[in-house]
């Protein structure tokens, strides 16, 4: 099945510098926002209190949130999970209160909303644990980028494609983090998982394009590199668009219907899908071209050593 009825012949490489400029602007805005405002880190990273409670009837999350704030809890997060009767509460660190005191105070608030409310679990996450999770997330992303560089270089025999893939892979999560910094969406562990998924998703598209580049160079090594890259991207364009549209439909459904629990996760995936499609077309291949990519780099010639005085 093809998205386009006729083969396309868009001159992607001819306009690459325009898209470079757009990417540079977006990256600068993202980095400036991250440097000045940072991320709206959730309790997973800052520490705090997580509570699960159940109600005999449908829980009124708005009333619970309002009464928690009136009782002195700063920025309480209240959302349903599992069913309409179950709620999850997240509270910032409470330095003056221990776990038992927090439980008693929250229990009083819940029972003021519904006398049948019951706290099923309460966990206190210290700032040390949050800092450890933050470091682990950074290391996970670093190792991912390093292994991607090695994999692309080994598979396609040239650092030029590796560099293009790495820049594209860095480009996508930076944009995701930048938008999260601007719109102040809560950044938690599910969002980290989504960012890593975006990296893999973007890399998959990039490898598909690189495979087609190798096929086109193998078919005709005398073709100019810009023409080969344009042909490769156009030949994979239908597959790229159809895959992303189908995935985006599911992610948009999660974003609209999933509630606050899945908002950050689905938002990160949606941004990553759009950025990954863009970067696999205009970033990864274009950078390889500007680094001088030719057929000889993908198919290195084997030099035969002459042996003299052979019998």
C-alpha cells in the first residue's frame, strides 16, 4: 500500500539549508528554555509523597485537590487511575511532617470529601532517590547515543552516516525537552521512557533511509550523491508517512482520552514522531551529504597487494 498514487520526486537536498536554519532556531530556543526555566520535574526526580486511595463511589478529584490545597499541601496532583473510584495523589516534599503525620492529615481530607474514602498505600520518595533516577536517565541516554554511533558506523562502513544519525537522534529529544520546558508539562519517568522510545523510533526511520541509500549507490555508483539521497528519501516517503500517521492516531487518542496520567508520555511521543519524521528526511541524510558522502565511503574498494616473484 502506497500513500502517494504516483512516485514522488521532491528535491529534499536542494532545500536542506533552509531546514538547517529552522532546526538551529528550534534547538536554540529549546536550549535557552532548558537553561533558564529547566524542566517541571515530577516527584520521581524531586522527591515527595505518592498516595493511592479508593472511594466507595466515583471520586471527586477536583474537590480532593481543592481541599488538599486548603489544608496546606502545595501543588497537589490528583488523578484517577484504574477506575473512577481510585485516585493517585502526588505531593511535593513535606520537610516538617513524617509519613504517619502526612497519612493522618491526608486521610482527614479524604474523609471530608467522602467518609468511605480509604488510603491503600503511601510512599515517601526522598530527594536522594530522585537525584539517582535523574542520573540514571542521563546515563541511559548517553549510552544509547554511543551505541547508535558504533552500530551505524559498523553497518554502513562510514562515520558520515553515523554523524548524521547521531545529530538527528540528539535533535529529536532536545526538541521534546525544549517543548516540555516551555509548556511546563510535568516531567516524570514515563516521559523518560517516551524520550528513549523516540530515539529508537527516529533511528529506525533513519536506518530505513540509509539502507535505501546503500541500495541506490550499489545500483549506480556514478550517480551524484544529492540525486541518490533524493531518490532514496522519495522511495521511502510513503512508508514513513503511513507508519507515522497510524502511530500518531493512537498517540493522539492517548493524549486526548488518557487523562493527566498519560499526558506527558503521549505528548512526548507525539512531538517525537513529528520531529523524527522531519529529522530522518532533512537532518541525518543531509549532514552525511555535507560531509562528502559518496559511494566509495559505503563500498570501500579492496586494494589487492601485488606479490612479486610468485612461481
